[in-house]
C-alpha cells in the first residue's frame, strides 16, 4: 500500500557506509526532518553526513498528507492555559516561521514540488469551541478567524480558518535536498555511545549527533518512551471526487481530514493508538464515507501513517539529555510532521551553531511540569498493561480458529505465539514479545502487521521490522 507520493517519485540509490569515518555532525534518519536539518547545517558551513537504515524517505515522510501549516487542530486555547501566553506564542511563531522558511527555500532553490498556498481549516459542531479557538490563535499573532460556511460535503457549525498556509509534494521536495547531501542508505544504526555511532558494517565518530529517526531508539538517557506514544491513521486517494478548496481537519479525534492534490482528493481518518486495532475496518470506514460523500469517486491508492504523540502535545526538539550535551533530538510531531520538521531544522541548526533560538524553551526535551504528570502516568500504565498481557493474558483463539489471511495471538504446542495464516493456509509464527522492551505485540488486520501497543514498533506478518523504536525483527515463534 504505497502513497501517491511514493508512486510518483523515485530516489537515486546511495551506497551503504562500509568503512569507519569521522565527521563534524552525523544525522540519524533520512526523512524530511533529517534531510532538512542536514541541509540547514551544511548551508551554515558544517560537514554533515546522514545515516539511513533503509532508503531516503522510506519511513513516515512518504505517508504524510503533506500539509505545511501552523493550524494544528483545536490546540492554541489549550496551549495558552497549559504553557502560558509566552510559550504558546513561541510555538505559534515557530510554526509560522517554518512556513515562511519553506516558501523561501522552495523559491530560492527553484524546487518543483507542487507547492501551493492554501487556507487550513479545523471544522466542528461546537461553535463556542471554534470561536474560542479562533480568538486564542489570533491573540498569538496567527492569521486565524472563524468562518461559518464550509466546502465540505456535510453540515458543520463552522470552522477556524488559518489563512495563507501551504501544501506540497514532500518527496519531490526531498529529492532536491538529497542531491546536495552525503547520505548513506541501508546503514542501520545499532548503538550510540558518546561520540561513537556503531552501524551494521562500520562506525562513525561525530562531534554532534542528531536523532531524526521519528522515535528515539536509545532509551537511556532521555526516557522518551515514558513521555509519548504512537498513533496510526489511514488515507484514501480518490479520483473524480470534490475540490474542497483548502486543507481540512476535524476538531475531534474521530473526525476526517481532506485536501486535494491536483485532481485527487486525500481523505484521511480512522485514527487509533498503535497496537489497538484488533477489529480492523479502518479502510472500510473511509471507503464507506467516500461512497456516501463522493459517490462518483473511485479509489486509486490507500496507505497509513504513524505519529508520535507527546504528553503535552508539543514536540521534543533540542538536546537529547543533560548528560549528552552533543546529542540532539527531534520527535513527537503529533500529526504535523511537515511544519515541525522545518522547526526542528531551524532550532537544531541554531543550537549547534550556538546562535541561540527564540523557540528553544517551548520545545525543550528537558521541560517537565506537574500538569503533564497524569499523561506521563498514563503512558507508563499503558506499558505496564502491555507487559502484563505478555505474561498473564491467556489467548482466546487456537491456531486452527484463524481464517486464511488473518493473524492473532494463540496457544500453539502449549506456547503463546503470534500466528499469521496466509491465503494459502500456511502458518507463520513469531514471538509475541516486542524486542524493544518486551510488550506483547497485537495483530493489525488492516495492514497485516504486528504492532506494539506500548511504544509503537511495527513488524510485518513474518516478523520483519517495519518501524521502531525496536531495532530488531521479532524472533520466530
């Protein structure tokens, strides 16, 4: 299930790292965050290499809906309450600065990536909530206003409009950046110790190390696994559907998103915490809504995305931990990876260049306050639940109960295993323990994958690693 971005853009393959090297800065991850950060640092006069476990943009970047916007749902009223006006303003200004940085970079480099100015909207049925959000966002200097009329195929109370936002083709954009950068593909990082990066076949010594790999895989220090989780969402690309005249997202988590790309409409929704989709049906839900709202449309592609969600809804961008002053991290982008990637590139460039950043405080990974204690406790509780299921849950199914094309956690020869029964009836068994921290993985029928409900690692039906923080495949059952 490839996105329309993947189907319409290919990258020239790069060689893996095969011998030890030294560099000033090493960036781990060749998605949009890693390449933007490397590009910014290289333009500032630094020597940078990028290490990628698979291929350029083979992770979450290729699955985005590619909205570049400071409109991040109904968030600004809450940020003012939880962070205070000053830090909420920092967050708003950083995202608007990122939007302008995209405009400047794309114009300056003459990048052909379908970059288009669009208004961004968050729609809903609670008019008071929408009015309050528009007022809060405008008070921070954002181009926000309330509008009553929408171009959506159903009735709403209105929407909060952010004027002059943008959308683009993310892989065409990255293809241009990548041409200017030293990237080693198929070079998974196994360990990082102080200034030494151990890869599968070699090693890198670097004065500064940037973790731009979606979810940090080094547990200590940092302990990011206690402060965020991962969520999945699903997308259909529809032909012969409507032009919705902007980028739209619902005010509640169970609503849908819309944006056009040329003659296509991207319809998104069906979100859930990673590892909590045993019933499936997310693509079916989108197809049902597409049939209802756009009866003449037909599907040309479907895919899914994964997002890191922090305890306070603000990304972690900055120094990895006090004990590692030359490590840096960018993670927890919620559903706003395109804008947050540019914020990360600007902020990390300024930190490494010792320029100082006006946005450092609000995004600092070191931040902690009592207001997030309950959210952190909830994350810890989820991990405990996942561990407990591994040790104490008794599977309700037997391998013989599984239909062809389905999977599940079962007892087989008096042992708990994960079984996938392919369309030919052959069974493939895996150990149910996620190699990251031992939580029990769960079957995701929509994507034929094993997903970890604790920290969001994913594996294909055979147990091969799809995405981290795990760095190894599931053991065979």
